[in-house]
């Protein structure tokens, strides 16, 4: 890869961390663990919401006059779709939270006992977090661009 070639000279086997570097890593590890735990809490709340969202939608749709003319199966199908969508979002949110938590835990432990193998594992999980969000961002930007072009083509043919 081109990026690997660019940084190849920087990948020498030097295992020295200054006191300031260790301090920054400890601080980063704490925040990494904190955001990992927040991610787990958010994931749990999304799963709970997904389980109740379908029921809430069905109940609320009974009081909406516009939806009373729809067949009941359409409302239940929509509620299943909402439940599935929130479970999918929770699943997607779980993995970067797990990587962050594992990264923070490994970095703190590795720095505490001065073990470069454990510190390396922490960096590997941190890399996985950024890689996940990078791929996720590229996918969503691509979807937005695709939707934009579909909208433009639709506007040309409809207008």
C-alpha cells in the first residue's frame, strides 16, 4: 500500500516512551474506556427502545385518523421494520464501543506493568475503532451521493 510505503522509515524498532507520552496514553486510555462504556449504555438503550418501539408505534397508530384506514398488517409490518432497524443500529454501535473499551483497558494495563505487547494490543483495538468508523463514514457518504444523484435524475425526468 502507498501509505505503508510512506511511513516505512518510521516503523523502526524503538521502544521508548517519554514520561509525557505515557501520561498522554494513560489519559487517552481513560477516555477510551469512558466512551466504550457510554457506547455500551447507548447500545443497551437502543436495544430496549427497539423492543418497545414497535409496540409504541402500533398503539399510537390506533389513535391517528390517517392511519386508521390502513390495514392492521401494514402497521405491524412497520413496527417490525422499526424494531429491526434499531436492533441493526445497536449492533453497528456495539463494535466500535467494544474496540474502544478493549483499547482503553489494554493501554491502562500495559502501561501499568510496562508490557509493550499489551500496549500493542490496545493500539490494535484503537486502530480497529478508527477503521470501523472510517469504513462506516465512506459507506454513508456514498449512500448520500447516490441518493443525491437519484434525486437529480428523478427531478430531470419528472420536472
